[in-house]
């Protein structure tokens, strides 16, 4: 709510084009409803996802929340997506959202660069990440031990390996060093299984980098591409929401 309020103040009665990197119906519906209740006008919606089937889940939700607003679904990897000028008017700023720990899938300096190519000067970026708070490090392992995450891991294993092979869920939090010398932690969710009585194998079902708040801010402001406007956290301080503007 705090971030939405900041977006509403930033809008200053101007409409936004809502560009979503990785559509997610529940969070998206909540944010869009909240913004509209704060009199923010969304004149167009663009979803970007590598999965072409995501439109099937998003369209019914969006048609209820954004009644009559033009909807566009783009099948593309984020790093290959370019803001379509024919769809986004040059005078209408975009509110680009990236929710659900999407940034944790790649080197943060690499992510910073492709975000720079997506956002135009004056566009806004709303991002969500799960950050590593040293005093609350156990909360990350608790998140990955949630029954929904365990089920996700098993489903990924069954699709990649076998539906009948038994497995044991495993979680690791391991250090990773970036090319600039910064060290972050990588949360790794996996399934351990055997192919013979003596051989054990590990199938990685999920991988996500966990930066500290200081690292997250450092990489967002890297090379001066973005200016951080405001931040908010969840009650346990592990979920971090950040609003920035492309310079």
C-alpha cells in the first residue's frame, strides 16, 4: 500500500502504461485495484512472459480489473524485450513491474543492464525481491520449506526426471561471487534421488540469488541508470519492494 501511494503521488494525474515482466494474477490484480482506488489511470496494459500460455490465466483477471483497457501480451524473454513505441505513447510514462523474485535468476549487474534497455528515461520500475537479512536468515529456509514450495520442487522433478522415482527435498544456501567481487547467497531448492543403489543424484528445481539490502540498492543504482524513489518491506523484512525511476 505504501508503494502504491508513492506511485499515485508520482503520477500527478498523468496516466500510466502498466508493463508487467512476468504476469502474476493475484499480485497484479491487487496492485491495479489499489492504484485505481487512488485515482491512478492505467491507459494500457502490456504483459511480457516467456510462457505463451500465461495470457490464458491473466486475461480474465485483467478484463475484470481493467474494464475496457487495451491489453497486449508479448511472448519474449525479458532480456530480449524492447518497449514497443507503437503501443506506448512517447508522452505516457510506463510503470514497469517485476514481482516474484525475478531478479534473483541472473547476475544483478546483467539484470540492471537489460532493465536499462527496457525502461525509457522517465519510466518507473516497481520490483519485488526476497533479500538476505543476516538476523533473519532462517526465514529464507522457512520460505523454501513451505508445502507449496516443496510441491513445486517435486512437480519440477517429475517433469524433468520421472513421476515414479522417489526423491528427498533438499535446500542449500551457498555463497556466490560476482565478477565485481561482491558475494551473495544463492538459495537452491533440489530433489535428491538414486538411479542405482550406490549412486545419488541431485536435480535443481529452483535457484534464486539473495542479496543484502545494501547490495540490492547498489546494483539498482549501478552506472546511474535508475534513481531509487522509495522502498517498503514486509513484516518479517525479507520481502522488499522498491520503486525507482529510469534516468
